[in-house]
C-alpha cells in the first residue's frame, strides 16, 4: 500500500517537530526516517500507525485519509494493516515465545494450521523448539526474533519499525534488516526510524526529519 503524507504538522506545546511534511512511500519499498533524537521520528511512525494524531495534514493509504478514521476504523486499521517492530521488542515477559507470536492473530480460535504457522515462523527466525520458553528468559536478539516471527504470522501490508536494531549485535541486526527487506520485496511498505547507518544503507530511500524541521 502506498503511503502519501501531505502537509503534516505536529507540535507539543511550543515545540514544533515538523510542519507541512510531504512524503510518499511506495509499496514494496523500505524508507529510513533519520534525524536527531527528539526530532519526531517515532512520532511520525505513531501517526502512520494511528497511535498519535497529527495537528494538521493528511495520511492517505489505500485511497483513504486515515487521520479521519473514527475509533472503530482505527482499531480495524491497526489490526489488519499495520505491523510494528520496536527496539524494546514489545513482548509479554512472562508469556511464552509461542504465545507472544500468537498475539498477532486476532481470532480467539487457533486452528491447527495457525499453530503450524506460528511454529514455522519461529523456526524461520532460528527459534525452532523454543516456543515454550518465556520471553524473559530469551536474549535481546532472541526476543527481537520473536517479534519478527509475530510479523511473519501477521504479514501486514505496512510495517513500522522503530530503531529495530538499536539494542542488537551486528549479526542479529543484519537478520532484522534482511527480514524487513524480505517483507518489502514481497510488497509491504516498510518505514524505519533509525540512527543506524547500516539500516539506512539497506533502505531504498531516506528522509531526514531534521531537514524538514529546519526548513519549517
């Protein structure tokens, strides 16, 4: 799904993160959002994910301005369209790796095919046989692998990754980059907020928030 951002502005009090931001992100591409800490990279992701709301402007996805969505359409959009990958992994610490991946599936009824898909996703990220391990017992790299397995099961058309390699060693960081590239190659729109030059180099394009802010 192409993402078209037009005239987007966001402020907190007198602090302007960005004004009149225009940006197009084609489907099947990876875009790196760069900029200094506090420039609003994560906030931009949150606006695309409808976790936060811009002060002005529009975000058009699949022909609809998502900033106009009511509560029900926001829930459906987040459930069916968006997948997140966070630096802190966003796992339930006391639950198993399997159940953390299971969270990607909205239905309460888990069919045999779904169980197989979860186990296949864990195997794909190198966690075959680790489904019963509680999240807190896993290393940081393994926890990010669980988060990647969750994305594999959900297979969303829009992926928002917030500093996904920030706490990882180079090997696990490269695995994250390769997996995100695989999603993009399969047609997903991947937007990554990052300070990591390795991530930026792997993306199709880069947009600097700091440049937008200084031009405002």
